C-alpha cells in the first residue's frame, strides 16, 4: 500500500532525526512540501494535546495524513517544569541557548538534577488518531557539554551515560532518546499498517 505522511513541523533537526529512524519505510513530507507556511498553533495544556493539534491542522486543512510530535523536558526540582513550555521556557521568541541559560540559572546550587524527556507523537491516518510515546530519564548537567544535537541536548545526560546528548552521534542518541523511542514505536505501527 502506498502512502505518504506529512510531518507537521518546521524544525529541520526533528525532520532529519525522525527520517533517519523511519528510513525508506514511507515518504515523509515536510510542511514546505505541501506549501504550508503557517505557524501551526500549539495551545494545548499537555504534550498529547499539542501533538494532536498540529496533526489535525494539516489533516483538516490540507487533506494529508499527518503526524506531529511534542516534547517536554520535565525537571524534578521544578515540579515537572518546563514541560509543555519547554520550547519557550525563557520566554516568547527565545532561542535554545536562552532556554539552556535559564535552566542552568534556575538550577544553580540545586543538588536534585533529575529530569526526564518525554515525546508524544500523534498520527492521523484516514481520520483515525493514534498516539505513541517515548521517555528517557537522566540529569541536567551543571554546564554545557558538547556542541552537537539541538535544544537542550548539551545539558541533558541520560541515565547510565557520562556524555550529554550533544556529545553523542545521531545514531547513538536515536537508540536511547525520547524521540527515538517514540519514533521506533511509531515505525513498528507503520510497518504493521502498511502490510
């Protein structure tokens, strides 16, 4: 069965990361490919709501089967914050560097640096909605470690490792990361669906 899917994101790093896991299983289209240049709203109170909102936006307006993800960094010492506000933790229009700076600042002197990254992928195929989730536990470093990756990768050290995500190759990170785990679950579903 032939099918393509639109990944409802403008984040090129996410497109590269997820495409490297899904591989040749199914063609992944970007928002640019379908001429969607809008900033898709994310107004949900949970990762699930945000991911569904983005997938529904593409499905409803463009008629394409679509998927979207939302990821939250949940820090124990901050009662699970920034959570759904992960991408804009340092305020509207902030950069990833601003978010890292704020995180290190608010955790300054904090001994409990436990955190988890959680990714939810929402997929809509032929008007049916599916959800997939991946979680990785770790700690927040006390300083920036590495220059690779994106987002909070330079300050997140997964449990069982001494390197941050930013110090790993994409293949190493994908094997253990929240997005990698959610995408593998999603890929398994797609393999069964496409039979």
